[in-house]
């Protein structure tokens, strides 16, 4: 089964892709951000369902649907649109659209709509196979957009509950403020060209949620929850994630205390604390994918991968998410204090991390406290 999605908003496209895969695991989903790409793809390879946005940078999506209808009168077509006026509906009536998804949409309604239109799939237990011979080779072969972080335990259920009624921004912030995966996803979306039209970076979850709005934020969050391995099923991997989250929580608490003492905005420091173990968490998510594909992974192999690859994964994620430079500096300060351009926030971040070190250096801590303006 093959599904084509034409949507220039990469976050909405990813959400639609995850919805399709949650309904028909193993389906091939092709996402395109331009009309030209989609037309070329359709001409080379047909699809079993087409989901199309109306307004695109290089023309209306109706051009693709017109071409599809000339070639195939039976394929289900789904139109994504913010239009609801009578003239627009009459304009595309000859295309025999099977369903309309109005923006901003609610995920439960989209799930119901697509489940009805998607062809039945005989094998719903398809697991993506891995051709590489080792876990290390598997990690090297993964594309950046296949890397992610697992959600906190219990977050799947909370996302489902939030999806029943539109939440407020305050509700989202309260429920998501300690989750690295959701914080990273909101920051990535809010700093992307689709949602950030200014040069001002979003550095905290609160700023990101404000920029995206409650409906878009919730949709992106639910889409993350539909990703493969967003929930760690393996007991050993869950234990490793719990240990990392404990470290993250300790750093977050200390950073909040120091930020209050220094009269600093705690939001960016909070984000950095949540994301400073992103490489290790990403590796656990990839290990779950590896194990779900039927491969074994010993504790020794996992530990070796942590030591060798987690730093590289963190770099790849920062680049893929395009995290703003001030936030990257704060994350880096958890490990090393830069020698130039020392902002007070960077000093406080390094101080908090140094205080939690297994063998803290008293002289170093005293110097950092002086630099931070603390007696």
C-alpha cells in the first residue's frame, strides 16, 4: 500500500504520515512539500490514497488532483483546506473529493476519516527490517529525520486524554514541561520557517507553545506520540531512561534555584537541562527500534554505543532541529565552560552541572559562583 501526502508544512505532513502508519503499519508513505515534486512522483509511481493541501508555494493542490482524476477515477482523495466557502466547494466538485480535512484539524476526526478511506491491509504487524549487520552500523545508516527521543512513561495516555478536548496553553505547559521529547519537538517547530517569521528565537517551552498555539502544539505532540519507539517497551531500556530522567530532574531543579537567585529567566535554562542528555535518550529510542526489529542487544553493547555514539547523535539532533545558538550554548555549558562570550546564563548552567558532579571541585565552584554574582 502506498499513500502520497502533499503538504508544505513539514510538521503537519509528519503528523499525517504518523496517523497513516498508526492505522496501516508497513504502508509506504511519500511526503512532498511542492506541487512539482508530487506531480513527478505520481507520474512515476501511483498511490492508493492521496492527501493534498489546497494552497502550496508553487500552485494549488487541485492541479495534482486534476491529474490524478484523469488517470484514476477510483483512488480516494482527501483535501486539506482552510476554505469553507460555497464557491471553493463548487470549484472542486468535479474532482469528486472523498473527504475534506479542515485546518486546524482534530486528530481523532482525521483518524476516523483515514481509517475509512485507506484500503484494508492484510498484514498489520509489519516490522521494518534492518539490513545492516550491527547496531553501530544501524545507527550510522539512520537518517537525521529518523532520530528522536522517547516520551516519558505515561505520556501516551496523557496525550490521548488531551486529544479529547482542546486544551489551553497553560495545560500543555503544565503537562509537558518535564518531557525532553515534547520540549524538543515544540522548540524545533516554533523555530522553523513555517512558524517563526521573525529573527527572535524561541528558547523555552512556554515561548514555543505561545508561537504555535494550542491546537497546532497538541497536533504536533500527538504526532510525536505516534512515532515508532516513542514509548520504550523494553524493561532494560526503560530503566536506563529512568536513570537519565533522574539526572535531568536534578539538574533542572538546581538550575531553577540558581536562576531565581540570579534573577534570570529560568525558561531557556530549563530547556537546556531537559535536552542535555538528548544523545543518550535518542540512543535508547534507536535501541528500541533495533530490538523491535528482532535483533538482540546486550548491556555491554548498549554501554559501548552510549560511550561512542551518544555525543554524535546529540550533534545530529541539534542540527536537524535547528536549535537556536543561545540554547546550544547552554546545553554545551552542562559539560564545558566556553572561554569566550561568557553570558551569565552560561555560567549559571555550568555551575549547576558542576555542583551535581560526582566529585565536585570546591575551588572551581567558588570561582563560578563569583562569576555568576553569587556570594
